[in-house]
C-alpha cells in the first residue's frame, strides 16, 4: 500500500469508530422536539425531550429550547417523515466537515496526502471529534455551526460573494450565537482592503444586510418566547426534575451575569492547562491539539493572517467571559466557535508537513479518541440506546 493511501484508510477507520459511537449515544430529542413544535406552528415544546425537560427553558408555564433554532428548521422534513436520527445526522455532518477541510487545503495546493493529514488534524485532533462522536443536541449544534463557518471561509476563498457570506454567518448565529461573532473577520477584511471608501461601503452593505436580517429574526424569535430579544433561554434552563438550576453549580462555571471579564482568567487556565475530568469541564488545547505548536513557525504574518488572529482572539475572549466553560465535553468545545479560522490560518501559512508534524497529528487523534471514550464511560448522561 502506497504511503499516500494509508492516511485515507486511517480516516475511514476513525469514521467507522465515531459512527459506531453515535449509534451508542441516546438521543436527547432536543432538536426533534423543537422541530415537532415548529411543524405544529408552535414555539414552545409540545412533548418533553428524553430527560424530562432537562436543559429546556421554563417561562410563563411553558418549556422552550435554549438551542439555536436553525438546525431544527433544516431537520423538520426528516422529523415529519420519521427519518430523523441524531446519530446519523452527527456522523454525516462530520463527513461534510472532513470534505470541507480537504477542499480548503486543495485550494492552497497541498498534496492529497497532506490534505488528508490536515483534515484528520481538524476532525480527529481537536475538540471536534468529541462533538462528532457523541450525538447530543448540544454537540450537534457545534457540528452545524462549524459546517456554516467552513462554507463561509470557502466562499471567501472562492467567488467571494458577500451576501452569501453574510447569510452563512447569520445562520451560524442562529445556531450558536458566539459563532456569529466571526462576522468580525469579514468586516475587518473589508475595512482594511485597499478599495476606496464607496466600494467599502457597498461591500459592507452586501455583507451585513443578510447577516443583520437573520440576527433581527433571531431577536424577534427570542422576544416572542421570553419577551426579551437578548434571552435565548440559557438563563432560564431547568434540570431533569423541572426545577431551575444554576449553571455555576458545575465546576468551571461561575455565578453572576452571563458575561463577565472576571471569568476569563479561570477559563483561560482551563483552556490552556485543564486536565481531563469526569465532569468534562474542559481539557487543555495543548493536550488535545499539540500540533498547533507549529503555528509558532508561521514566518509571514500578512494582513489577512493578522485579521484572522484578531477575530479568533475576540471570539475566544467572549467565550471565556461566559459564565460556563461548556461542560459535558471532550476538550474545550467552545473553541469550535473559531477553530475553522485557526485551521484556515494554519493552511494559509503553508506550513510544511514534516514527519514530526504528522506524528503530532497522529498523536492528537489517538489522545482525543481515547479521551472521547473515557468521557463516554464516565459521564452519566451518556447512556446506550434502550
């Protein structure tokens, strides 16, 4: 077997493994319940998800989903026909992300072999494998947002149609609000371009009109449910007994407002030095993705690379200012709100995939699969299908 083939064989083995893990995970029915509500022209959930209203938002005697509504909208046909299976959707979504990684790397003229290694790095050497292998609604939200972000990046590196990009980031916002902050990159890229002021105005309008329209629709959706356009439901969640609970009761979470600069230092420590735990409050990115050390070897920081870095730092700081680290996870899953841009930065820098680089990617995939299996075996919410 030639050397150029075996990375694809390795990828196939890993996909077979996460496909099996998806089938072992109980569907919490958050998204299927929300899709059922939409099919009945209702905003509140009609029937309780698997865990008796757990993680739903209670308001005015009704229960609502705190998750972004866009995935439920695209799943409606499958729920209506009875073909919706969260594990299958998660698996297919991870295959799409792998294809997107291959397509993006090929745009930068990497060999097929190196493209596969880089796709392995993102899909199995980051927190993405943790959300791809465990078919819960919170994890599926990350998969959908990552797909949307990659499509936006591919569009920018392709035809660069700004209304499509704005629409994709708007849909990412309607999936995971922090993922929508990546609009910052595209705004800055336009502002720092050499175009004259009039062209910049027109480009910003083309980008922001569809984005702001979708954000406004999301605000109306929130107001219709909670009488507050800024309340998505996370501040009103209940536990499995139907009682209100505090997110900060879990290690890695903090009492107080939803966003606070005081949270950043503690969450930054978890992001950089957190060790695996049975609560899944966050694991060091240096342990989960050691190959990212090669970003230190980027020799040329052109304007676009610097804008990508600024964008990622802003999204990271907002994620860390949130009162929760995003427990029930392998790695630090909130990092997926900007990691497609980190991947883009890495391949734009045309780093040479040396043997040591590939060895670190392979090591990351082994570590992350092991941590995913460990997490599934220790977290009570991960139950096999009845």
